């Protein structure tokens, strides 16, 4: 039997909103250690890696490893039926054909059950080698979301240049161009407002706005985002999910002809 | 002109 309970469904609701633009379906790998998802978008340009540790759940039981193929659109619809304060329980039996979502209101007076059919999926797993990145930037997630949104008006791609001085985002298009520079924070009153750059060597990479704008849907999950970059390798854009895990997005760069 | 690279150029199927 598999059973995982979260005291508040808000986290799971936010996770679904953070992946639904990129994924139509995904396999949820459930084991003793927790729930993991690794899935690429249809174009095989970006990859979502979600990790929810079992010890982050209020209750977690997984008697045997399960791979459950889920339709992300349907799952999103179901999670939208839960109030943020509702308790959510995911339940499945061994060799399941479906998974049950149980929402319980705070006063325990409303109990909702939604059963969703699982789907058989061809698994496509990518091995991601351990990488030491040339630049690792931590910055406020809302600021990153704002920059992606603002610069998307000027072009289809954003060039990110990181150096000792700071991080520079540039977009160029037919109507003009724009750039936004962020300096490393000298002294941040609050940790979540800091811009921190850990640089081994400068990096300049170009990425499609479309994907970056999908990644920033994870903004409500965490006040800070971590961007890891090295020359000519995919960007890693990471958001912590409270004390329970993280979501990482990998995005292949665009390169000049 | 920029070209979009695919992830498989960097990561391997396992």
C-alpha cells in the first residue's frame, strides 16, 4: 500500500501549478525515501526533476516501490478542488490502476475523494552527470520572475551573463533591446532578498523565454531561486519546497549558428 | 540566429 499525507494541500497545489505548463504526463516514482518525478517537455528541451522526501510528509507509507503514470492536467484539476488548508492524502494499492486523492477540511466536516486513472507510460530517463557549475546565483524568486516577464516583451530569448560584478539579463528583438543588471547584495536585511553570486569563471548563455516563463510558475514555492550555469551546458533553475524537497528545471541553451 | 539545443546533446538516456 502507498499512502502519503500532507497537513496542507497548498504545497501540492503549488507543485502542480509549477509543472503543468511543461508536462502533460509524468511518472511518479514512489519508494520508501519519497516521491520522485523526472520528465522532459514534449520538445525535449527542458526537464523537470521533482523530489519530495518521505520525512517531509506528515504520514508516509510505501510498502513496495510504485511507478504511477499520471496525467498532469487531470491532477491539476483535482488539486484545484482542494482548499489550501485542507489535508491531502494520496492513496494507492499495490499494482494500482488508479490513485485516490482525499481532501479533508480543517474542521473535519468535509471529506472529498477523487479517484484518477493511472496511465501506462514509456519511461524516458536521462542521466544527469554531477556537474561543478562555473556560476551559482541565488536571488529572490519574485525578482527572477519579474525579469523573465519584462524581458520577454523584447525577444524570444534572454542572455544571462554572470561575472564578479553581478548578473546581467539581456533580450534583443526587432523593436529594441533591454538589459537588467543585478549587483551582488552587499548587506541584505533579509536572507530571502539577497543576491548571492558564487563564481569560478564568467558565463554567458542564452535561453528561450518560453521555458524560463514556465519555470517561474514555481515562484510561490520559495522566496529564493538558485541558478546554476556553466559554459555550453543546460541551466539548472532550482526552488526549494519547504522542508520537504525541491523542484529543479534543466534547460538546454540556445547557441549561435 | 540562435538554435535551440536538445537536452540529449548533454545528458544520456538511462
